[in-house]
């Protein structure tokens, strides 16, 4: 996996693409050995820095959240070309945001897709959306760079509303969507600048 990602980073540089990579910690060995995983991700961040690129440490199920955030903060002490992600459906997310905002974290905010227990994650869609909006406002208003990752048009609107309200420049955020999911909404966002 590491060699494949290095090839992808080189291809991005060669083709001069506006793209970066996102790594799942379990693919980098988290469930085998945390320090092994850390060193693998650190190696990728160093490689990306040499190629003037960026690495996002993706977020997975709740059993990996503490380790993912810890590894991110360790790497961020030395390298600025790294970010991670948070999931709005987790009950812990606002606390994580409070811990990460002093570091001016670079974060992807998504709703979350893993099947978690109710004591860990909100189950009600409107509560998840409310937590997403609240989390997004906390992040953007604190100066964190945010990848607003959603296909939900209402949340896209909330993101655009916050961008306008906070008078953010285009280099303070981005919208992120999975390729092939709601291409029409993606085009609307792109065409609006």
C-alpha cells in the first residue's frame, strides 16, 4: 500500500494535478502495531512534503479515533502538510474539536458511516445534521481549514452560509464529495466559484 501511494504521489506531481491522498490508518497497520502505523504514515507525509503535496489521515470506526488524532498531532508538530478527519455523528466530536482548534487543525468534517453503538454515536439524522452544523461553525470560526465533506444539499447550504457569514477566503475551506455521488450538486458548487 505504501509503495502504491508513493506512486500516486509521484503521478500527481508529474501530471501537475490538484490532488492529494487520504490514508486509512488500518491500511497503514494500525491494528497490527500503532508505532508501525505511525512510522508508515510519517513516511508518507515526508514523501508528500518533498513533492509539495498533502496527506489526510482518514477517520475510521470509533475504535481508531483516539489513535488517529494522537498520530495526527504528533506528525503535525513537525509537518504542516497533514490533516485528519472528524465524524459529526460521534458524540465526542465537539470535544475533539475543542482539543484540535488550538492546533489550527486541517480537518475533513463528514457525517460518519460506521455502524456505532448509540452510546458512541447519534442515531437521529436531524441531530447528526445539527452536530455537523455546530461542528463546522466551531471549526471555521476558529481558523481551522475544513474540508466540508457532504452530499447533503442542506449541509452544503449551511457551509456556504458560514463561508459568507465569516467572510472566509477560498483558501480557508473546500467542499469534498465522493466521485460519482451527486455530480449535479458538485457542478453547481464548482460553477458558483
